[in-house]
C-alpha cells in the first residue's frame, strides 16, 4: 500500500488523530493537471491532502465533495473522496488558463472572498456546509470550516514540498479533532507534539501498525490505533459516460466522421484518460 491514513485515539480518548503520508497520491494528481502555475500546484496539493484525511471520516457509501472558490470567483479547485479512499482533485479550466498568477502567494490567491463548500453524505441524505476563508490559509481555513459548519474544534495541517522538477518531494497531513467534552487546549498539545516529532511522517509507509502505535505512544502514552485507510487516486470517468456526451454533436458532423472513416477521441480533463469511438460506434448515435 503506497499511501494511507492512520486513525488513532489519543489523550485518554478525548482526541481523534489521523496522520498520513500521501506523497504518491498528490504527485499523481498534480502531474495530471498539466499546468505551470506553481501556486496552483501548491494550493491543489494542500487541498487534496486535507480532503484525503477527511476521507477517513466517511462511512458506508458516504462521499465528500469540496469546492474551493478563490478570490477571483472564476478560479476554483475541486476535490472529492469516498469512504473507500478513492480521491480526486483538479483545478477549474479558468484557473489553468489564468495568466496573472506569477509570483503571488496562497494568501493573495485566496483573497478576501474565498469560500469552502462541502457536500457530505450519500444519495438523498446529504449535508451541505459553506464557510468563508478568513485566514487566507488552506490549513487554517479547513479547520475553520469544521468549527463553523459542524461546531467541532478541529486542527488540520498539511506539509507539502516540491522539488526542482515540479514533482512533490513529500506530502504529509494531520487531522486532530476534539471528541465531546474534551478541553480546547488539547489541540495545542497535539500540534506541539506532532510538529516537534514530524519525522514520524517520513516512516509511515515502511512501518507496521504496531510500530506506528509504539511511535505514537512515545508522544501520547495512551495512544490507540483504531484503523488504517488506504488512499489512492481514482477519477471515476468511463467510456460510457463520454459516449453519452457524443449526443451533443450535430448529426451532420457525425455523418462526416462516419463517411471519412474517422474516429472521435475524447479526453477526461481530470485524469487525462482518452476514449476512442470508432465509426461503427458513432453509427449507433444516429
């Protein structure tokens, strides 16, 4: 298993703690976006890292869809997760076409009008929460979302670094949330302990569950591992989905493709996967 989220209870079962090394996941998603705005890569990476942690909160057939609207409302970043650890994330087309992002910071990208919108649930039972982004900082604003929309004191931190070739050298994440009745000061204690001992993230992929638990016990004596969730990139697109989109092509254009014995190729802008439709398949649309 390449990437995973470790779920634990700490501090006398008053705090649930998730930690993750999601480097491979973020690398794959960033590379699929194929754009050169480094700041968008950073924002996308941190958002997907945070959402991948939240996938471990989902149960059954639940899904989570998040939309981050940036300072310019045309610029959006999307991320989705399900309870099986399937994650995807991508920048909006308008974001990728932007020509004015050179040299700006995350704070400037988010601006004073940034918002987070999350839809969580399954089928007909869904909850939608919307909050602003007052900190103009993805980690702090994600934490703020839970405090405002779900009244849960939460700490989310992501650590992301890019190499010179624009690949992700590492991506780690932490999610800590108070359980009912817990004191707010415990989140500060968690933050200090984990940040002081951040090397644990670098070894997650090679450590067995018992080793991770022992490591956590050295920081929080009563740590208890309660689960492990694998996470991976999954787009969810299919040839059948694109076949339906071909109905939007005018009949005369379809006839021209068929007459010239040409195929139509459609590509998913999220994962880059291509689907080819032969003239015989196009005939079925007429």
